């Protein structure tokens, strides 16, 4: 699977537990570099949990543990020598709820950069412009960079969050249902953006919207009750799924 | 044929309902009446004494004349010092409990249990603790170690320390509440950008919890300002020639001054107007602090 492109992320028999409850069952998958990989499935199927395992956001929840391997660029992200902050800088994340910091647009974009070291003002200004350009937001906000980010519309806030993630120059972008709180027009803009960004970043997209997965992704994985049922090229998965469960789901027979 | 929306309740049930409402209303009016009556009484009897010079002059003639300036200033010093000592410790504890500790861990549960227990301890017990621990143990210990006699007696410092312990639960609970009000998504967004836990706390969580921390501090100050029993043996004095020059000196305090006027004066009757005026000042101070806390809290909620 996904042999046409170099592999960016490899999970091998990856399982995740919340206390006694097993949330992910032996997931094995290879995510191709600089493509869009979508995870679909009904609520509670484990697709978000799997996404959040990639940058170890699940570490924040008390009582989680994992088994198996999660390798990004030949490094097991759960290796004890891995510095989680460094790992997360390499892996940007966009959340379901757009959460700008209650700071200015400028400060939101530069937040990740200023964590590490001081940068000159011109340097920061350049990054802010580049990131906002990349997130297709520059023209809308260039005259109010120092106004609060909370004054932006929902769609603009989500693109700001994408710009903020892009600003630290990651290699991977994890998107956890990034459009589920957006109207159709904003959703269209974000989807367009995802298609443009995949030239630069490996994108993993969790969505409960099958049409979205079909529109923007190159590969799709279908999750059900903590199992990865099927993973294939998006066109193949949606037109001739190999598994009965996948077919039932995409034809709307459940979920 | 019954009209569609008439009551199906029997007359006796309706009477019972009215009766219950009547009792609740009476109780409310009674509470309000007691408070207003008390305040009116204070205002009438103490009001005339409440002049600028009352606030700015030293007491004279065995506290039977003059003002309350050293007590007012002493109370201010005390709560400031108490805040400086208690709020950082309380805030740090709250940060530990909400941001670092595993919520179901044995240690976190013990700390919470200790905090809740601390909140229920009578203040006179804190007073005895202040003497026993701060004055006798820490103070005397310091003096023995340094061969001087600076810390081994009741003082402003030990009173502030005692009150800091007493108000710790107030601070911890308020700050914890403020920290929990910061959305989880903000924390995650920060961490996902490569921030460490500590960076996330200082750059995102605390700035968003400032008004909550402030509320906690003010509530603590309000609680501490009116407290007498806890400092009774720890360093207050009934009369002072001047304001304390150092935190290791004794000081006058509004609440204690009131106690002295009411019980230790050569002529208690004659000092009644002074007592009422002092009460007004003390209550005013506490109300002011509580109202500012309520105001800050409502602003915090609105955001």
C-alpha cells in the first residue's frame, strides 16, 4: 500500500489504552509523504485517538499507555530519548475548535517561534507574512495584524490556526476535524488550502465528512471500533472497497 | 367539561404552596432586615465619630480618645505581607494540583483533603499554631542559631505568616477554579506548537487566569483582614507609639483594637462611639474587598 510515495509515518501493531479500556487495536499503516491521508469512521472509532498518538498528545491524558511502534522518519516517537517538544514542532496540529490565543494575530503566529529563541522583529514579520500567505489569510488581515485574533470570523480563525502551525515550519500537519465547526464557504476555503499545502507537508486529516475525505485526500483509512478496517487509495476505497464494513459505512448503511 | 388549562391541583395543595412561599419570603426579609438594621445602627451610633482625623490620628488617653490610624495602617501592612506570603504559595499549589498532579493520585488527593480540612479549622487554633510553630519553633530557632533575639517574639511577620496559612485554602480553591476555566484547547494548541508544559503555563494558562488569581487574593485578604483570633497571641498589641519600623515588631490591628476597646478599656461605655466607628471602618474594608472580588469574578465569567 502507498508504495508510490516515500513513507513518512509508519505504525506497526499500534495499540492504545485509556486505563483498562483499549481504544486502538493493533493498527498498522504507512502514511505517504506529501500527500493527504484521511481517516474516516463513526464517532468513537479511534480515528482522533490515532491521530493524537502521532504527536503524543495522548500523553496529556492520565492513564493512557500504548503498545507497538509509531515511527516517523526512522524515529520511534515513543522512544524515551525523544524530546516531545521537538517532536511536536515537527508535527503541526489543527484542532476541531479553532483556538486562537487571546492575543493579537501577530502574536498568535509568532507564538511557536518565540518559544525557542529570540528572533529579530523583521525576521518575525517575514514569517508572519509567509505563514499568513500560505494559509490564504494575508490579504484579509494584513492591515490588522496587531488586533486581537478573537475578532476574526470562525473560518478566518481556523485558517489562522493553520498559519500558526505552519509558522514553526513543520513537516507534518495533523488536522483533527478542522472543518466541523465551519460553514460551507469557509470549509471550501480550508479544503482548497489543504490541497495546496500537501505539496509542502504530509497531511493527516481526520474527518467525519466522507465527501470531504473523497474531495481532498489521496489515501483514506476507515476506522471502526478501534480497528483500522481498510486503508487504500481514496478512489479505490470509495469506489470498490474490499471490506463489507467499509462498503456499509460509505453507502450510509450505518454510522 | 373542564377548560383546557385550569389547574388540576386541589385547593389544599395550592394553599400549601402559598404557605411555603410565604415562609421563604419572610425568612429573606428577616435576613435583609437584620443586616440593614445592624448597618443602620452602626451608622447612627458611629457615624458622627467617623471623621478624617479619626482615620489619621493616633489613639489618646488609653484608647479612649483620638483615632485609629496605627490600627488601620497595621491592618494594611498585615494583609499586604500576608498576601505576599500566601498568594505565591497558594498559586503554586493550585498550579501543581491542576496542571501537574495526576488527578486520582494518592498525593493529589491528600493535598486536597488537607486543604479542605485547613478551611474548616477554627481560627483560634491557627492562633495557637502561630505561637507554637512560628514564634516558638521557627522564631526561637532562628534566634538561637544566630545568637540574637529578633524573631523569637510575636511580630507582624509571624501574624502575617499565620494568616497566610489560614487563608491558603481560599487562595488555592479560587486559583484552581481560575485555572480550570482556561479551555483545554488553549493548552493543547500551545503544546502542539512545541511548548513545554511550563511554557504553556506561563505564556497561556496564567495570563488567562490572572483575574481569577486576583479574585482569590482579594477574597483571602478580605478573610484575613477581619481575623482577630488567629493573631491574638502572635504579635498584635493594644497600643503603639509609632508604626512598626520592621516586620519583626509588634503592631496594632483594627479587629484587635475593637476587642480592646470593647473589653479592656478603663471606661467601656465612653468608648462606644469609637467602637461603632471602628466597626464601620472594618466592615467597610471587608465589604470593599469582597465586592471587588465579586466584580472581578463576574468579569472572569463573562469572558
